[in-house]
């Protein structure tokens, strides 16, 4: 297989380039997490598609679903588990024996700190989008003799690239860390006297089948969305609505709460005229069936659902919770 095979694709409005060599390099850094359902095979090892795709692209796994990762990885020649409606695709016959994950390579703390400081300075000087637009203008018409001179003023040096690669290598799961840390730090502020956590909380991205919610206590069920919204975020919007619907369907007699970061997600739920059909279009078949079993063919907008069936679900800004004394 040609390791130089590469693809270009658009994810959530952003253009990306990914090569087979990048995926192989990502697989060489540490081992796979446990397989829950879908897998991609790389050098006779099976990986969760979202873990490997995140590691290879630097895109947080909260930004895409397994099906998207599988489709892109297939284009690069990797074999994967079948997608829905692909029952004719045979499952990988190799047994899934437990594998031990080798320890990560030692971290050069001094280099990592220096790299992080360099990145902070670069991002702090100016918005990256503005700088990229200017670089694109300056590069038009450039040749080998003058290309370096044209971009020198923007600070996009070899050192900056190495700094970014080093930080990504050691902070590839920063979004998972934020998700876990926000729940852990919020708990002392939201738990009430005599309230008890009754099921092991789900601190990693996504819930396994035995844990329907991020948090289940004797009084409440809750989901936490720690993504920083920028406005368009179609994938985040769909995920937010799916969590809201899941809370309505599965809370039982306990109160339900949806914790988000900032006001934009709350405003979206309270004002959006997007349809529930669109919002749940990429959710699991199980959630869509449960929704239809409860509400039938009822046609809601996101706003109507938030004001109606989900009216008593608490929509809470995590930023306010975490800064509370």
C-alpha cells in the first residue's frame, strides 16, 4: 500500500489534509483504547476510529462521529468495521485479544514548556484566521527563491511547527481532560447535602452502554458539554440536542440538567428553529427509535422541544458554576 496516499476533506466547515503516513505515525505513538463497537485495523491492531482519527488530524473527537472517521480512513486504504446497512461486510475474523498499552515515551519537560510558551505568544499576537488569510495572499505568485521572504514576517517558522507538533503529541487528548476535569471540579459545587452519586460517572468522551448519562445521583441525571462554541458548530449543535433528548427520555423521576460552557449553547436551544429531524439525523438509531416511541411523528423545532418536553431540564452554564465560591 502506498503510504503517500492522501485525501482532502471538509469537517465542520474546515478544510483538512490527511495522509496514510500520518495515520501510521499516529498509530505508532502509544496503543489503542478499548474497542466498544467500531474499529479500524492498522498493522494488525484494531483501534477505535475516533481515537486514531483524532490523533492523526489533531481534531478533537467531540467534533466528529465514528462513521465520519471510518469513511475517511477507508479512503486511505484501511479496513474497518461495517457501517449501518453494511451487514454484508464481514466482520474482522481476528480475535480481539486484550493488548497492553506500552508506556508513553518520556517527556522532555523543558522542551514542552518552551514549545507551549512559543505557541501562546504566536496565538496571542493576532487571531490565527487573520494571519492565515494574509499568508495566503502573500504566497500567491511566490516561487522557491522568494517564498521564505514573503512569509518571514508572519512568524510561521520551522521552530513554530516543531513546537505545535510537540504540544499536540503530548496534549492530543486535551479535550478529554477538560471534559473530565470540569465534571470533577463542578461536583463539590453542585452536589446537595445527602445527595449521592449512584453510578460510576462517565468522565471520558461518550457514554458506554451501561452508563446513559455523564452523572447519575440519587436526585438527578446530568450531561456535561465542555466544547467552546464559536457559532456554526453543526456537530456540537446536534450533540447538544441529542443529549437534551436523551435526558428527557431517560431521567425517570429524577430531575435532569444539561451543563454547557458559555451562553451560546443555551441560546441555541432556546431560540433555534432547526428541526429535531435535522438535529437527530446523525444520532444513534437507538436514540431515534426511543424518540419516535415517545413522541411519534410529532414535528418539533429545537426551540419548541426545549420549551415543551424539555421545559424542566435545567440548562446551566458551567463557567458560572466553576467560578462560584
